[in-house]
C-alpha cells in the first residue's frame, strides 16, 4: 500500500486539497483502523461540499 486513504474529490468544479496529519504511538492499531479513519474523512469532506 502507498499510505493513501482513498478520499477523492468528485463532481463538477475543481477539487480541494485536504491534508490530514495523524500522529500515533501504535502504528499497528492505526493500520487496523484505516478504514474507519478514511470513512470519517470522507464524511467530513462531504459535509464541506454541502456547506459551500
């Protein structure tokens, strides 16, 4: 894997760059939670699109 979480901008007008910095003492636990983290980021991006 390349470390990306798979959150992509879709639809019409240009995309936005989203940077997420995560610091964790437990990389194994983080790797197990990647799907959950990606889902949370995707929901936040969707909320941002709706609020424009």
